[in-house]
């Protein structure tokens, strides 16, 4: 995004393109995106490239270019070749190709005129870029017809002439109309088309391409020869450069097939004794030893002239007997006497015999081969011409193989001035070219690996069986343990409920008895001391309120599952849930529940509940913080609030009917602990409790 913004800002500073030549140099350049153009030019050709998109090919005195309208904001004007028009727009990025193109947003016809004549040119001039974006006409010879694998609606004619080749794009329907079902190779055609310097297609590195400019823009001047073999003989051409060889038209050689490599390349000895590689355009190859004539396009690899895209036919003379092979080693072909790598190109096409050990077999479609270790080198042996040669062949066999040595050489191109030789392939001619000298022993490394693999699989199976048995036994053990735990929990619940019943009896019944005595005393004081009777009744009322709260807490304890929680944080929050919202609590009691017995956990929860209720009801607190930790053999926890606070020394007690703090102290004393309150009016309250815990409890948790 930053890069695009910078490019747009830079392009906005550039002056608008005003000529066709200037605009043609700006398109396809991403650095020009955002640059505007205003062009006064003549229309050479108009084509609709997509629904709602029109491409205008324009020419002025400086040169030629093209602009395109996509999502045109207004209707397209009627434009014909020869019209003079003014086109305005800017360089934009294509949404699919991400290449820069000239998008026209305003176009106006200012004059009408005759359609311009196309520029007469040649293949060489097109390749040299002399007629980019121009409407051109030229004649050329068809060298090949190639189907487009990206857009199956199109074909490409490879046209040659004047020492250069160019592709011509046309639909398959148009190709069939020109040539029918016959091969167009060798036909001479006249073309009127548009030379595109860098087409906006998926083939972004296509280079210059010619596209037909209309329905009748290509005509056949000379059809292919009725006899495709009626072409000149392939000579030595020793005075020609490789580029000149590549520009030659079709030529013919006649000779004997020495071998067939990868079912697509023939190694042929011509009648004059030369060795040539003939790359077939398709179809089945001839057999080794056959006399043939082949026609194709000459190419060079700097060692010899070969034929590409060739067709062949049988010639009189019958099948020749393969020549006798000579013993050779890879070292002789690839190295000099000092062991340095040096290719002896004279071995290409010679029949040689080598011995070695088979190191691998390969079957890929119609290509059949094996690798042979010989003289410390891995030699590729091609048996695609005689697959039966591999029958009964196994890795590890010691074999003697005879065949034709074929050097693996690159074809010359402008970027490969000296084509390299990557090695050589031994190409078999007949099934008898392979003789097995010795077979590998039965106990081969591969079979040893298989045996080890079987044993390993058996061991793994035993281990898996043991693992599954252990899993079954562990699951059954867990089920039994769960049943025992359930029984223990049931017993503990009975014990706890019994303990709560005793507590209700010992605490509530005695308190209620005291309330009864207070009411009786008040009744006796009514005639003589009404104020004393009122005080006794008020005390009895407060005591009853305390009993009611205690009874409510006990009933909650019976219904609550707080003691069954796994951690004390959750147990505390569940205990206080009926009295305080969760966001009013901060709990850091990071001590596992299993560190406490049910009795001690119940006591802790009751103490915390009583302290929290006091803070909420009497102190008006809005937030309560509860924290606990274990230090040595003592549990320390605190309850702190932000309420009104009070004077601990003058706090109301039992006489006033307040039993909360007394109950807390009694619970703490029963566990041998201590209880302290730090509070004053207006500063909230902090209550701290310390209780003994088992000696094996580990330190942890938050500090109070």
C-alpha cells in the first residue's frame, strides 16, 4: 500500500503523455501508474475484448499505441478505422494481470478519414521492435502449430522468415478454417495483424506477439507441399552460425536409425556418415536399424546439426544389423587421463559395451530405464525402444549392456552460446543388448530390511496390545476407585449433615432457650419496670434475628455444593453468591481444596461468610477482598472491605444480641487459631484469621 501510494504520488508529478510513442513507452511500466495521457491520434483498428471493454489501436506521427476502455462511464462513441479522435485517461493496473495499461475514460471523434494502410514488415523487424503496436502485414512460413494449454480456445502458429520466428495468435476455429485437419507446417501465409509488444495475458514473458486484425486477416499464399519430404537435403552448413541454422526452413536427412532414445528422439547415421539427433513431432518411432527419411527444422548444439519437430517415413533398404559394440567405460567418455572432466564428443552415436551392477529400475509412462553402476559412475540405460530388455532384471544384478552412446547436450540458444553436456545415456537397441552375468544373492539388503520391518511390526503389535490391556485395566481401576470415592463422599455427607444437626441443636436450641428466658423476664418486668421489659424484648428480638440468620446459613450449607468444589476460590464465590454479586468480590485463595478436611473447609467458609455479611449489612461495603496462603503449618487468610468501619473496642456483642464475632472466635478457637480485627470509623475493616493445617501442607497461594 505504501509502495503504491508512493508510485501514484510520483506519477502524478509527471506531465501527461501527449504522443503515441510516449504512451507506448509508459504502458506495462508499473512506475508509470497514475500518469495521465491526452492523445490526438488516428484509429487503426477497433476491437471488443470483453463485454463493456473496447481496445482502440491508435497511430500518430510519433508512432503507435493502444488504449482500452473498461467500465466506461458513458456510452462508447462510434469509431471506425481512419477516424481522428482525442482520448484521455491514465495508466492503471489491470485487476487480474496486475500489469499497467492505458485506461481511457473519455474519447471523442473529431474527424473522419480513410482507414490507414497496414505497415509492410518482416518477422525480423517485428522481433527487433521496429513496429510495436502497429497494424502490420507480412508473409511467413509456418514452422509449427501449437495448442494453447492455458486458453484452450486458441492456437499459436510459429512463423519463420528472414532469420527470425514469431508467434501468431488465432482461434482454433480460424486455424481449422485455414488449414482444415491437415498439418500447416511448411505453408506460406500472408498476415495482417497487430503487433503487441507485451500482451496482457497469463503468458507475461511471451515477448512480441501478432494478433489477427479481423476475420480475413490471414490467407494461405502457398499451401504445404503435397509431399512433405520434397525439401532440401540437410548439408553440413559449416559456414552458418547457430542462429542462422535455427532460421532455416525444413530440411531432410536419410539414413539408418542407430537407436531410439526416450521414444521421442532418434539417433540417425545419415548416408554421408554424419550422426544426427532427430526429435519427433509425435507418433510412434521406428525400430533401431530401420532405414528412414526424416524432415524437420534444423537446430544446432555446437557439435552437430540436428532436426526438431520432425516426421519420418520408411525408406527402401530393409533393417540393418546393429554394428558391433566396443568396450568402453564412463571414465573414457567423461574424463581425461588425469581424471579431469573432459567430454569426448566422438563417442556420440558409437556402439559401446559396459559392465556394471543395476542400482535401480524406473518405469515412467512409456519411458523405461535402469541405472547401472560402472567404473564408479551411475550410467543411465534407456530401454524405451525395447522394454523387453528389462524382463527378469532386478536391482543388484551384474549385467553387461550394449547400446549406442548418446551425449545429453543442450540445444543452442542466444543465452546458451556454448551448450553444455550433462553426461551420456546408453541407449539399448534390442532386448538381447542386456545380458545378466550374475544375480544378487537371495539375502539382499532389501530383503533384510523387509525381515527387520516384519519383526519391528510384530514388536509394535505386542507393545500396542500391552498398551491396550493396560488402558483397559487402568480404566477398570479408575471405575472401581470412583465407586469407592462415591461411597466415601456419601459417608462424609452423612457425617457432615450429622455435624450440622448437632451444631443446630447445640447453638440454636441454647440460643432459643435464652430468648425464651428473656421474654419471660420481660413479661415479669412489664408491671413494675416497663423500660427494662422493653430492653429485654429488644435484646430477645436481636437474638432471634441472629438465630434466623444462623438457621438460614445452616440450611444453605445443607443445599450448597460448595464443599465439593475442587478449589477454594470457587467454593468461596459459591458460598457468597446469595449475598454479593461476583464483581463485588476479589478472591485470591489459591490453595487446593484437598488440603482441608470437610470440617475445616466448612469452618473457613462460615467465617468468611460471616465477615462478608457484616461488611455488607453493617459496614455498607461495595467491594470485598479475600486472600489466603499457607506458611509453614499455619493457614493465614483475611477479609478486607471498603465499608464504613467501626471501633472494635466498643463493638456491640452478645448483650446487644450480636453473636457473629463470638461465633467466629469460637470456630477459630476450636482449631487452635487466632482472630484479629483492624478497623476504625471511615477506614473499612480488615479481619485476619490464622488456623493450624497439617504439617505436610505446602506453602503457596496469595498473601493476605
